[in-house]
């Protein structure tokens, strides 16, 4: 099992728009493509409270490539992204890492 950690650094004040997009649009499209989320988090104490951190669960890099590419090319996603960014860009930058649990991790 692999986990992808994605950190979205939002344009100041745009985090609520990003959260709404995930809640009302993105997750439904992910479900269609079989993309499995493993948790979403916002920052209470830390460097910035204008970021969203989430994890995706993958069986392999091949699964990730196939499903993520299909999602990114999905016209429903392209339209949803455009619609939710009509008032301006939401995300300034994205950092992502593919992680594998250690043998002693409680997450496998």
C-alpha cells in the first residue's frame, strides 16, 4: 500500500472555496474513478492556516497513474475546476509525496 500526501497552499482567504470544492464536487468525481481518500486535514497550529493536507491510498504506482490521469482528464472535473475558479485562482501551489508505511507503522 502506498499513500500520497498532498499539501495545497491556498491563495490567502481562498481555503473556504477549496474546502467547498472538495466537499461538493471533487470527492464525487474521485468516487467515479475509484480514488480512495485516507483523510483530510486543515492546520490549527503550524506554519500556515491557509493550507489543506490530505492523503490518498493506492495499491501501486501504476494504479495511481491510471486513476489520477483519468480524473485529471475528466471533463466533469475540468468544468468543476473552471467553475469554482471563476472568481480567481484558489491554490497557489501543491506539494505531493508518495509514501510507504514502515514495518512498524500502525497504518499498513
